[in-house]
C-alpha cells in the first residue's frame, strides 16, 4: 500500500502503561506508537519487559494503569479472540503451533478468524460455508507460498523443521487478516542464512501491506529491517528513533548494544 | 521390534487410500455392499461372530447403541479434548425424558418425544458445561463424574420419575404396516427370515422372522435397523461438521487453547458446543435405549461403570477418529456378550482384553491418521538414529 503519500496514522498507541506483578514493576509508564505501514522494532536486554509489553498489547495481561489503543479502540476488558478480530495477530517466542494438525489446517484456523460460518452452515453445507471455505483455502495457500512452505502443506506441523515452524507461525498469524502483525523473537535459534531469509520475509510481509511489530534480540536483524526502534530497559523506555539514531544513542549503547554484541561474538 | 504394532492402522490406511482412489461408481457399490452387510448382520448370524447364549439381535442393538454413544463422546474427548467422565448422566437424561413423556406423565408418541429428549439433554449439557468449561482440564473431569452420579442418585430418590422401581411399559416407536401380534406375527411391511447355521451350512429359519418397520417386544432386529440408521446419519453429520471451521476450531482448542484464542477462536464457545453436542448424542442414544425392546429403565441401568466403559470405548478405538470410536464402542459392547460362555469370568476376560489392547496399542485401535503419521515420522527418525549408532562400528 502507498504509505508514503499521507502522514501516517498511528495504528497502535501504548499510552503510559504500567504493569505490576506484586512488588515487581514489569513496565513503568511506557508510551510509544506504531504507525501504519511501518516496521517497528522493540528491543532491550533480557528481562527488559519486551514480552510483557507484547502481552499487554495482545490482551494476555491487563495493564495496571494506562491503556493501549488499537485502531481507535481501547483494549481493556476485551476478550483475546476479539482483539484478534480487531486486526492484531502475533507469533510466539516459544513456538506454539497446533502440532497434530496439518500445516494447511494451522493456517486455515487463522483464516477462520473472521468467518461467520456457524455449526448449521457446516452441517448443511450452505453456500456461505462453501464460499467461506474456498476463500479460506485460497488465502491459506497464498500465505504458504509467501512464507515459502507450500510443498509441505500436508505435513503435520510437528514434523516441520524448526525454521519452517517459525514460518508457519507467521503464515498462521497473517491468515487472521491483521492490520498489525506482532512477531515475538522470530529469529530465535536461527543461523545467519536463515536470519537473512527471515529479513527478506519480513520486508515482503510489510510490502504486502501489513504493519509489523518486531521484538528481537538480534541487533543486525533489527537494524537491517526496521523503520523505527523503541528500546526498553528495566521496564522503562530509554530511547526511540531510527536505527541510525539508536545505533549512536549513548544510553542504548551503555544499556544494551555494547554488552550484547560482545556476547554474541 | 513389534511387527504387528502398526499393521491394523497401516492396513486400514491402505484400505482408505485404495477406496479413495476408486472411481465414483465403484465407491457407491462398495458403500452399498457394506450397508447391506451391516443391515443384514443380525439376520446373517455368521458363525463364530454370533453369540450363542444370548440373542444375537439384542447384542447387535447394544453394539450399535454403544457405537453411537462412543461417536458422541468422541466429539467431546477426541475432537475438543475435554475429559467427560459422567457421560452416562446424559444417556440417563435422554432415557428418562423419553420415559416421562411417553408413559410416566404423558402419552407422547416416541418420535415426538425423541427431539425433546435431545433438546433437554443438550440444555443439561449447557447448564453443566457453562460454569465448568471456563476452568481447565481436571475440574471438568471431576464435575462430570459427579454429574453422572447425581443423576443416578436423584432418579433413584425422586418418586416423580419412578424412584428405584424405574419406569416400565415405555411405548415402542410407532411402526409402519401391520401391528405385531404375539406370539407369531411380527407385522410391519413385510417379514424377513433369518439364517440358521448348521456347522458351515446355512438354511432359512422361517420360524424366527423379523418385521420390517414394526417394533414389538419379541425381536430386537427392527430396533437394530432403526438405531443403525440413526448411527449412519450422525456419522454423516459428524463428518460434515468436523471437516469445517467448527472441527478445526475444536482441534486447535485441544492442541493449544491460548494459541487458539489468540488466533481468533472463541474457545469457550467451541468447547461448550462440543460438550452440548456430545451430550445431545448421548441423550439421543438414551432415548432409543428407553424405548427399545424391553421398554423398561431404572436407576441401575445407568451405573458409573457405564461412563467408564464409554470413555474406554473412545480411548480403545482411537480418540479423535470417528471409525475408531465406532469400533471401540462396538468392541466394548460386544466382547462381554461374546464371553458370556465364561460365565463369572467374562468380565475378567473382558478386562484382560482391554489391558492387552492398551499395552499393544496405546493410541487406540484406529487412531486419527494424523497421529499415525506423526508416529511414523518419529519411528523413522528413531530408526535412523539407532541405525547410525549401530552401523558405525561395523563400517
């Protein structure tokens, strides 16, 4: 989609969100937003609150104070499947596929997110069932092609290689027709070649018109693919800006980059 | 290692594959042939399979009734992954609703009482499921276990439903054609003689005929035909619903409830749907049980043991596969009757048979194809790894 023409609208706004678990403050007055059509990176050292932030956005946790607004709707007391229907989809840091379902069926479950087919539609094979089923199938096949695992569509999800399972997670999340696609450490456990392919895939996903939130450890991947980066440390936002700005930010280097990159190499 | 291990399901897979590869006309012929054999079974009375010390028609009715129950419970346990240990409760609700409507407090014809029995059971499923399905796993098992017992103990103590004496003279389904006139005329549109085997030589036994579409108290075969027809209809419905968004939602919920929810599946709604649907199929079979040949039910007809047998049927058959559930239900109903010759030891033999089966095929007789494929892949990998370890020193 042509995101260059008009100033971009904020798709998701995290507004002054605080979360406490007992005495522990996991997120402390964090605010940022994600604009339509961009790839935003959310980074920070281990335990910085990235996944907590992610979980509050997808409705797994409720914020202690502050709120998350998605596409104009405040996500408070909203059931998790309803948030998905609003147009937010996610993948999981530790892969959570439907293991004893086929690859195609995994994606079909995602594609069913907006389906209005009822039990009786299915039982009596109404035109609505047939139409929706055909659409979901076409969509699922398209997505498998985009992530590049078409050949394995009839395989059980559990039998896929690690990398393909990550790809399948992305396809399944995309199948729900999200406005915002949240990827939680999609490159965990990948080798450099796989990371390279993942970067291409993420760009391709963005080019398909999705907005992407990327939580990632791997600096090179984040720097290479994102438009903007938000840095968390100890539950606080310490920096926000373009990859170039973040790279030169002394606070970020102190908190994160120096340490982690030495670790990595 | 164990060569026989996968042979049943592998053979079954091959049968299914070969069937799928046939042209449509051949498929229709096969299905017709199977249907004819299924419907004719209690009249054919094949040697070895036939039970000697108890009427084979009655056994076959029981076999199909159990298969129907297992098919319903398979939706709950196999598809949606909810452990229901009080399924007999729904069976009882269906049976008692029918009995109350047709004889105890009304004189409805069976075929009018049947839909209401289904609805009442479904409502009882929703009432039981709505609070318990919100919590996970074990609680449901405990609550359903209690439900089965509560129903039995309640009807045992409520005079309005006959208390311990139960309800008798439950009317049979309305037939078509001539009315049965005991002791000789079976009635119906026409009468069909059954086969009598002398060793391996069959002959027509014209003294025991079965009525087509008339339901009396002397012959179980017409009831068998009726419930077999119901089983086939439910089987078709099961297949249609499973291969749809609904079936996928059930499976996804079973596999990973959180992930399913985050992929937009309203998991509570689908769990409740599976639970209520399973309940209503239990009620459906209960209703047929109440109005069957004997036309008599009492609280002892619905013991806890029956719930366990139903669960055993689904697990033994292969949780998640409709044909497995049917096979499991049939087996669990058939074996104790077949072993009746062992008199007091028949339950022991039955228990042994189940144990052997559990050890020999932990994932059931006919597990869903997907599970089998996963197992096969695992076995392949294991074999490769073992092969590596064993072969390296030799090279």
